[in-house]
C-alpha cells in the first residue's frame, strides 16, 4: 500500500500575526511637515483590544520613558486617532539626509526607526511596539525577491512625485499650496522612506532660454498644468540615492502637458538630458534583432543590477523620432489605471476588477500601475473643491486598508498622493515577503510512505 501526503508550510503576513496591529502615520492636517501631527492607527482585525496605546520618543521596550500621548477606549476592530504630538524637524540617520555630504550611511535591511514609537499595553504589560521608520535598503535586502520579475512585486510609489515645495510658508499662491503640491516630502525623502516608483509629468519652459529650444534646463516638473521645479536637480537626487542604497527605482515619464505637442525634438532633447544625468545607471535593454528583447516588467532585480544599473525608465517611446524611439535606456510604458475621476465606491469596484486578475480583468501577466488619486474635478462632484491633502486624507487610508487583504498579493505598482498618511511601504514589504516565500517554496515537500 502506498500512502502519499504533502507538507505545506503555513505563512501569514506579519501584520496578521499580531493580536492588534498598530502603526504610526503622519497626518495631512497641517501646512508643513514640521507642524503635522502623528496619527495612531490600529487594525485591521483588532479583536483583542489593548487597554491603552502610547506614543513615545524612545523605544519603550528597551528604555523606561513616559508616553508623550496616551489613547484609551479602543473598541473598534480598526481605527485612527489624531494625536497632539507634532513631527517637528525630521532628521534621518547620518548619510541619509539630502544635505549629508561625504558621509557613508549605514545599511538598514530591516528598516530604521526614527524617534517616534507607538506601543500598546494592558496595564503596564507591553504588548506590541512599532515605529515610524525609513526603509532605505528593503528591496536589495529582502530575501528571494531579487529573483522575481518586477511584474510580480508590489512596488510602492508616489503620483506627481516631484510636486512638492521646499518651504510652503514662503509660498504665497493658494493655488500652489492647495492644489499643485501633491507630496509632503521631496523625492530624496520619498526614496529614503522606501518608495521605489516615481511618476513625472514634464513641461517645457520656454522662459528659461528662448534662444535655445534644446536646452536641457528647459525641462520642468508639472502638476495641475503648472510648472513646479527643474527636472535636472531631481534626477541628481535620484542618482545619488541609488548609488548609496543599490536599490532599483522605476521612473515613469507619464505625461507631457506643457510645450511638447507637435514638438518631437523636445522629446529628443529630454532623452539627451536623461543620458547626461542618469545614463550610466539606467538599465540598457537588449534590442538585438537576433533575440527577442525581454519586456522590462519581466526583468528581475538581479538582472537589472548585474552591471551596476539601478534605474528603469518608462517612456512613451512612440513620441520620439527615429532613431531615438529605439533608445536602449527607455522601456515602453506599462498599463496605467487611475481612480482620478471615481468616487470612493467606484474606486473600490475598480480595484476589485483590476486586482482580481480574473479573465475579465484588464490586468493579466504584465507590468501595471495603479494610481490611487482623486482629481479636482471629481471633488467638485461633491459640491466642494477639496484640496489635494483633503482628497488624499479621504482616499489613501481606504486604499491601503483594502490592500491589506489578498489584493496585496496581486498588486504591482501602487502610487499615491501624500503617501505619509499611510503605511503602504510596510504593506508592500510584507506582501513581497509572502510572495517571495511562496516562490521559494513552490516545490513543497512530498513524502511517500510504503507499507507492505
């Protein structure tokens, strides 16, 4: 008699293992990051409620310290409470600040806590501890994911990534403050926190040099049809970060709303700028006619980094004249989906269709980008012109909550405005751990027992 059985290893995401998962986010209730308050979040599936949750400036599991804020009456399975603790001046560890020069930073494969901790208690018994953290090296250090194609990874990102203002208090334009700015943090800080996809809309600024239409410094970041900042400095920050971290980052040149219509030569000039600033660290595609080139979404992190390359550039190559349209440093755009003109229930229905990957889903075995955003026009449908922060404050927590279930395992790129009021980076890391574990153990152990 032959008896055969299979041994499976049960694996759950870490945030499902905790009795009551808790985490910190940064609220969108202030004009600047320094004035923003910390939010305490708990759930999902928080059934064994702690008696209280505290915010600390040091790790309460290693140091006795009084809480800066204390939250009680936790009864719901999930929730969010705005504390009165402000972020203040945010500093990263040495070497990871944008103005740190000639400082070799430490690697943090498991993340690095900033001095903002949240802990849950029953009386004086410590139950769980979490922190606001940076994830500078998560992609290059997470076990097994380097062998997975990009299309199979959950890649957290930002929409309108460079639409930020360094000092909002000095900005007089209400239009810029409330509607053009889409991120609390600059691109450097977004990468330090753990974002690995950046979305850029590009405009051509004729004022920079009216006598030279090919001047690379004419290219600016655009949002809501307004020029925000020069592109060149953003590219310099990205290059410096990936050389320090060895992380793979996707740059998506998604639209060209100002100055590009009927000007293919400006696309050529922009390609020249990309070669000049980041050409040495961009993955170079195999375009040999003797071998079918692998789509960029099929590439693994190991393949991209094999020749000290770290960037993937997505670009509408059809906009470029020949032969630039066959540039080896550009990858054709991936499929892109947006909730910009949807209300909340429509956004949920859209996610259900996309993330299910059923036969009727427009997403199958390919790279794709989900932009969880709301447009100004959509907010007017509610008879109120909501600011960018107000729109993100409503949509972001819902999207990240929906992603904490099975959808995290089918997600590819997810991009947000004002990501700081979510823990999407941790959600993506945990999902990728799960995916990598499944890949590494797909050949489960099979035992055969033979009995006479």
